C-alpha cells in the first residue's frame, strides 16, 4: 500500500498523528546521508546528538565540529560498559532475535530493511531507522499483532526524564516507517535475586511509556530543527553551569571553562550546607570568596568555623581529641573495605547494584610506631564474601579498637555479612562493637584551610601527610577501585591485565589504611 495515517494502534493508545507509514519496501530508499564508508556524515543527527543538544547546544556543536576537545572521564567509560552488559542480557532473553551487528549507519539501515522484509516475526536488536536526517538504533523491537513493540533498555534503576525524551525521539523516527503497538522502557529491578545458571529473567522491569511519550512527541520536530540550526551556526556562547553535569557529565567542561574568569581560591561552596538562597545573596553583594565574608554575616556554627580557618589561614586542632584517642589501648587495627556494584549479578543470591565486598586492608599497631599489614583480595570466579569474612575475623583478633573512616560503610557491609552467614554473626558483631570512626572525630576537632570545608579522607590527608599522595597511584579513589574490580571479573580481561589491576588495587587499599594510621597519630599528638 502507498501509506496510511496512524492514529490508533493496538489498544488505541496512540492518539496523535505521527506521520505516514510506508511499506517495508519503501525503506529501500537511502534516506540517511552517509559518507563513502557508510558512516553518518559529520553534520547528521542521531538520537545521542539530539540528547546532547537537549543537555546543552554547545555540547552538540562541539561534539560534531570539535570532537578532539572532549575529555571522557573514567566514570563515563564505566557507565557505558555497564550499559553494554545490561544490553547483552536484554538480548539474551530473546534467543531467536536478530542482531543488527554493525556500527556502520548505511550497513545497519540495509540490514534492518532486510530483516524486516525476510524475518518479520523475529525480535530485532539494534535495528536502524532514519527520518528527516535523524538516525536511531532501537534496543529491542518485539513483533506482536499489529506491529512492533519498542523497548528501550537502561542500566539505571528508575525512569529519568532523559529516558522519556530518548523514547520520544525513537518513536518519532521509527513510528514514521513502522507500525508501533507501544513503547516501553526496561530498567534494572534491584529486587531481582539471581538464581544462578545465567537465568536473568526478571532482571529488567519494563514500564509502559505510551502516554508520556505521546505528550513529548509534538516537541521532537522542534528539537530537530533547533539542533540542525545549532550545527550550521558558530559555536554557541553558553556559560558553564548546572547543565555541565546534568543529566550527564559533559566531556567538554575543560574547553568551556577555559574562557571563564578564574575561580576564587576559596569559593563560597567551601561553606558546608550553604543554601542556594544565601549563596545567591552573597554573590549579589559582590562576595565570591569566603575570605570576603564579613564577620557579622549570619552563618551556622560549622560554617563560622570553616570561614574563620580560611580567613586566618591557620589550621585548628582541639587538644581534646588527643585525650580521647590516647585513652584507647593497643593493639590498634586500621581497616578499610573495597566493594563493587554490578548491574548484572555474578553470584547466586545477590542482587543488582548490591555492595559486594571483595577486598580489605588491615594495618595493626601493636605499640606506638610498630606496624604490620595484611590484606585480602578476592580470587577466582566464586562468590568471595564468606572467605572475605572468615579471613577478616582472624585478622582483627578479639581485642583493641578497630579504626575506620566513615563507619556507615564498613559496618553496613559487616551487618550484611552477618545476615548472609549466621554462623559468623557473633564474631562479626564483636568486631562491630570495637569499631572507632575517625571521621566524626576529625570533623569535630580538626579543620585546615586547604580542606575547603571538606572532611573526606582525600581532603584531610594532604594537610597531615602530603607524602601519601593518591595522585601517583594507578587507582586513586573508591570509584576507580570499584571499576577495576568490575574489569577483573569481566571475561574479556587478559591475565596480564588482571595482574596489573590486582597490584594496583592492593596498593590503593593499603594506602587507605596507612592513611588512617597517620591520621590517628596526628590527632593523638600532644600539642606544645
């Protein structure tokens, strides 16, 4: 047939006109401009480019005209990797599906046309469609009576606004050439418990977005027109702001920030929990640096303390903390855990994004200055948590304080281990009772200008032991450590790379507990 208007499909949810629907044969026309190699030409639009435009027109312009300026963070790379793994699971739920397995736009369009014509009753993965120069790839197209159900898959645990816009763009493109019976977004269900045997049925929770997408559809043509106008113009003069981090971190922040006035040495966000109203009030008075705040300006007790230290340039340490710490006996143990969170559970009985302990480091101080170290790093493919707990119970002994930094993390994991392994619960409970948290002690009794109102261990340590610098380590923070553990458990990681990662993880976790030792010693020193 030549075409028909789509006003209602399936249950009648599509209460709008999306455009004309040609036959599958008409898809043989080459509607998307491609370069010689078949990839999209530089100024073509895609779903990801439209989403970049929705975040910030300047981001879209730079991604097309100056991609060399982008700096992709390690966290962004990890997010993509997690998304790929969830996508693999989604496809695995439909073993008879057809994967359009090519990054080349022209080839993907051709393969999609062929699959629709020759195998219309099979699910399609990564099918490619184009409308008015906008290319999209659909995660899943599921055939059913009257057409196809579009299912977008996300590794997140809830539906976000940008996901709704994502689906609207896809429906605007695909619905113009293919009858759609509905649109769903499937996200990770954290209530899912992995039964083993690679059975991931139930991992993804589909949500109908028919009505929400219908509300957004009329706006899509305007997004396309504005994005296209942005690409044909000069670089937009947009000042960095909250859009640089929402909904995703922009890879062009260094470029866009280069032409901005230099930030003050002590910006107002150094003040803990400074409300947006007070922040704006200070800025309106021409005050951008904490050192400019007048003494009579109303601040909280904690903010007053930070401002006083910054304005004086002198650290403050209350000697009362020394008395508290020196009242604790020996041996003293210093403990740090590392965990990983995976969207696709690896071990029976675990859940998506559950904090899974895989590593600990322990320093023991048998007497002042007498240190020894031991550590646990998970090995092999089996669930390491019981071995983690058994080795830990042995390593911490049964007497003396156990120092941590931010007890909610370590104690939370210990409580989870108690529930998982009831026979170890008494020993773990005894360990919890001995935990001493250095973070609230540091926060209450110590403040340094260079900390800029922050009391994370990474903020405190340079002020007391600058030689323990994390920047020189291959793994320098907990996020990188968690990503390294995910890489370790990935089947494609080589033996050589695994050895590198294990060495880096061991060094990082050891640095954390050594930092606790230095912090406790510093706080316990008697001041002259």
